[in-house]
C-alpha cells in the first residue's frame, strides 16, 4: 500500500511539473508571436506616419467619403495651374463677317468626308468660358472658298461649360497651303483670338510656312467613312 501511495504521489508531481512547463511554453510562445506581429505591423504604421496625406487618401477609395476626399484633393493639386494660350495665326484673305449662327456647316450641297470637331474654350487658369464666340470658315473638299455666299462658314457660342461642337467636312488642299480650318474665338468682352487648325500626318505640314504643331487636331476615324476630332482653345478673358 505504501509503495502504491508513493507512486501515485510521484505521478501527481510529474503531472504538475508537466503542466507548469506547458504553461511556460505557452507564455513564451505568445510573447514571441506578439513580437512577430508587432514587427510585421511596424513598417505599415511607420509608412502611414511618414507618407503625405494625399497618398493615404488616394489609396483609400473604398467608401463614398474617401472617394469624395480624393476628388477634392485632386482639385486642390491643380489649383493655380496656368494653361498656355492658343497660338494666334494670320486671318488670311477669305474671312467674311456676319456668318450665319449654326453648329453644322454641312447641307445637301456640301461634298466630302464628314468631320465632327468638339472641344472647350478655356481661360488661362483652366476655367471653362461660357458664351464664347467660335467662328469657323474653310475651303471645301476641292480646296475652294465660297466668297460670294456662306458655304462652310458659321459661328456659334459655347455652352455653360465652355463646350462647342462643329459638324463640317475635311477641307481640301490648294496651292501653297497644307490642310487647315480657320477660326476666331472670343470670350465675352475680351480680345479675339484668330488662328487655324491643322490635320495630323499631312505631307504639306513640313513645308507650310504658317503651320504650327500645337494647333493640330486630335483626329480619329469612326470606321464608317466619317471622322471625329477634338481641340480645346485657351483664350484671354479680359
């Protein structure tokens, strides 16, 4: 009986010792795991602390509030930027006053590749110019101007956001010039810009003494025999 009691007592002591060692190991494991977790989180926390606020906003766009903040930040970043004024060019000999007000210069008598030009009139600070005058005139597909009437001539006014749209045809070539469209642009009560628009990839662009690459239209083929182009004018507003 004595031997049995001593054996039970010994077993109980062994079990207690084993439990104590297990608890110690568990505590050490938790400490180690905490250290690893802290080490893995530290760079991210440090990065958030050091990065500019705009970077944090840009990468956090999963909620409506964050998206709105990102948009506001983008606007603030562009505040105070200055646009380059559109280059002025010669009026040429074929301008006529009192053109009809219209956004399309095309009717049943006009031949050629249909072209739609869209864009904005902007102030030097990038603000859209509403109610700006935009007056176009050009040669027909054969390279001839209508000097007795108003074919392929017309003016319009930009909308509240400074947008204009012109429906016309691709002008033809005539001796001494590359392909181009004339235009006058005037913000309300401001000086008039007189300039010309050009087409990309024209061989005569390299030999035309008036041509300016900053005035080249951004032209795309619509795939149905028509073309589209864009151009923004930047003008004086006072």
